[in-house]
C-alpha cells in the first residue's frame, strides 16, 4: 500500500482524549514517523474523537468530509476515541474513505493496526468493550513542558442516563499505584511542575481493587511525598464518592490544589433521579458545605445540563437558584442533546430547542454574575501562581494560574517560566486577574 512518513492527529473532547493523543504521538514517533500539523499533506490522519455531545460528533464528521473532498493523494485515515467506540464498524460502512477505527480501549494496538492496513490494504476496526492493556505513558509526547496529565482510572460505573461514557470507555479500571507514582516521579524529575490526575471518576480510584487496600486519598498522600512535587490537581469527581477523607487530604497535603470539580448537573431532585445521579440536591449541598468548612478558600467547579427530558420551568428555576446559592468558581453549562445508545433516549426530547437556548442563556448570565462577584472579592488578596508562559497580548507580561484555577497576568520576563510566584491581585478584566509581584511566599505552600 503506502509508505507513510508523516502523521497528523486532531484531538476533540476531554483531557483523557488529549492524553490518549499524546500517547499515540509517542508511539508513532518511535515508529520513525514525523509529526505535522498540516492535515493537507500528512500521510496518516488520525481523528481522536469525542462522543459526549452531538455537536462534537458533527464537527468530526464535517472535518472528515472536508478532508476526503480535498485530498487526492490517498492518505491513511483513522478514527479513534469515544465516537469510534460508540459507532464501531458502522463508521467503516458509512465512511468509505476511512481505513481504520480504533476504540478507546485499543489504542495500544495502533502500530499493529497500521502495519496491517499498510500490508493488506484492508479496512480494520478494533473496538473492545473493556480496558485490559495499560498504555505506555512513559513514552508519551507531552504537549506542555510544565503541566502533564496522568491517567489513574479509566471507565465509569455510574451509568448516568444521559452519558455515553460507560459504553465507550467501559467499566472502571484503576491503574496500579506503583505505576502512577513512578510516572509522576519521572515527570517531576523532568521538570514538570503541575500534574493533573485524570479519570471519569477519580474518587472511585481503587474501589475495583480491594486487594490493594488503597483509595484515592491514599494515592494523593503517596504523590505528595514525591521529592520536589509542586502541584497536584485531579479531574473529575462524582458527588456520591466525595468523602470526608478526600476533603481532609485536600486540606492537609501541601501539593494538592484547592480546586475540586464535582458536577451538580441539575437542581431538581426529580431530574437528578431521572439522570440516575444517585444523590439529592440536599445531599450535594451538604457536601459543598462540608468541603468549604474543611478546606478554607476552596474553589468548586460544576457541570450543569438544562433542558433534560420533561424538565419544567419550575425545575429549571431550581437549577438556576442552586447556581446563585452555591456560588461555583467555574461552571461548564450545556443544553441537553440526546446521545444514541444512552437510556435517556427512551424519553421524548420534549423541551424545545428555543427553550433550551433560553434556559442556557439564563444560567450563563447567572454564572457570570457569580464569577464577577467572586473575582471582586478576591481583589487585594495574595495568591500563589505557577508561571506558564508569556501573555499573547503583551510580551512584557507573563501569565499563570492560581491554585484555585484563576488566570493571572503580571509584569515579568520569560525567566520566570516554570516558577511559583506570590502575587497580590490588583485588578481584573473579564475572567483574568492582573497581579503584582510580592517578595514573601505564602506560608505552607511548596
């Protein structure tokens, strides 16, 4: 068939997909291929896809169609990620220009599948329902020199009725703690300053392996002991598994940042039951209160879905009021879209698109007000910032994030990149603070 020399990977979706793409880049570079960002000339094109929302799938399909129309030199084209896992062999039937489909649990087979495609000219689909082969994270080509994602658990057992993830990534499968610690130690030795632990539900870590006698707070404690570890973050947490032990770990471990993302999804108990979330709004608010009591200054992030099947105006207002009351530091807000293969598709999608859009705009306005008030209250406070790069708007300014995930810019040079600096927040513009350097570090932070 073809003798490929270059490859291009387009990544859609979450941080798990970003990490999977970094692993695939490392695999292809070790094969001797050269990475390029030019999809018009690459010999191999891989689309690492997301299937959580219909819009994400439509973006990929639109891009694939454009490439197929423009390219005349017969590149090797593959689809990986959640859309590959959800649609499987049907992608080969519907898209005749696709050469291979690789599910989220089959990324380790990338080079062998390429060999087979090249040698046999056959179109191949490899899509397993359960994760069973650990990826070679040690050779992943990282996109960021300071911040790295580290996978600790794949899959999800919660089966929320709107979510495709349990069907695209399988059941929960925790990674061995020794492998996680070894990877994080290696990253720290290479100069990485911030590590984000990834999983569909990191709070469930270790529950599938009771023989380890180790849960997520225990893993955080082990990582905190790594010499020169600077910062640890984690995404995402499920409210059901938000334990007191985890709250205390965030409070007590110096490297663990005080930002926790655990989605509410809706403010109506009836809608929460219909979503199969496993908690009531009152349960959730109790955990928010407990977290804020134990971790002073903690920032909390959430996800919200509006327009879920049968959601009434009154139930939407419960969600809007919850946003006002709980005062989230960050919120990812969406209108519901049915995903084929999920239980929610058995219900009529009976909230009109216009009403979904109205509700979405309403909660966007609410969250903007909450965020603006929070940022005003932070002015004049001292914060620790990891300097990540220069400001794209002013080369005399550098940018970074606080431990609570706030954007900050301040006067400085590239020599500060990768360092922790103490700043006083002096002003703000949109979602970004402007700060001034302080001399003295904040106590108890590394």
